[in-house]
């Protein structure tokens, strides 16, 4: 079968650093993506890792270890506007994505 | 900017009705997708299409069908709506390249089946 595991909830304070982990088990793998979804909004793309290592985009970074079937999203200098749901997704066969169930991040002041 | 639009933000239908959800994208993307999103279950893929008149089943195709007669339009059809199809339905599109495939999502249609 195929599955993605990520924590259901994470809480943090403004200015902190938070890491959201994702482990996956799929029959095919092209890469790991991360999406952000604010309450009532549409998911939006954050990052994509096809190769092992860290990808940095501003305050957000994403990491992948293909040998461990593991990745994480790192959010630094947290702001209130980062409160949202974060989904990891596996690009399984070059086209379709399989999404995890999402992690709700709550940032407090 | 890529724009993916969906025909309705909110829809209320009766059990047994035939329901059409329309999705249009304006960026000439090859791939289009239909997901449903339910609390605690994330986004689950219903169907996708990588070309006009082509369709592939996703993880939960039962009770649904799709139509893609034009490149920019992808329709989701509930032949006979049931209460367990009450959900948020999200359409997405992406370019036709294997690998990266950033998906662009529409605003969603919240469907209630009574």
C-alpha cells in the first residue's frame, strides 16, 4: 500500500522554529512536495525535493532523505500568518500527487 | 498568474440528484485533478486527466465520473449524489512534466448532499 505519516498538530510561538516531519511508503517515488493551506483557502505550493538534501526558500526549508523515506519542512522566524495546515505529498508516478493528512500549525504570540 | 476557477463555492443538492462540478484553468496545463478534502483525511485524489479525453482513476473514484472534452475544462460528475459525498471538492492543474508538477488549486466547492 501507500501511506504518508505526518503529525496532526504542532504549536509554536512567534519567532520560533518548527519542524514538520513526513514519512512515506509508496510504490513509486519521484519527489516530495509541501503545500500550505490557510483556513478556508486553497492549498498552495511551498517546495519540492527530488534529491536528498535541503532546499531553502526564504524562511522555509525542506529536506529529503530518499534512503529513509523521510522528509521535513522547517519553518523559521515563525509569524502569526504561518498558522495554517501543511501537507506533504509524494509525486508517485510523475503526474499525480498522494497527500498526507496534514499538520495543523498554530502560532501564538 | 495561473487561475483555476470552479463553478460554485457552495452547492446544496438532494440525495439521488446528478451533480456537475466544473473546473476551468487558463494556463494551458496538460494535467487536471479532482480531490475531495475531509477533516482529518487530507486531500484524496478522485480522478485526474493528463490530456483531453483521457482520464485516470485516483484513490477514491467510486461514485464519481469525469469528463474532459477541452483542455481547459475538467468536470466531476456525481451520477447519483449520496450523503457521504458531502465534502469540499478541490480542482487542480499542472503542466505536463513528470517530476516536479507544482499543482495550482481552485478555491474549492463545498458540496452538501441532503
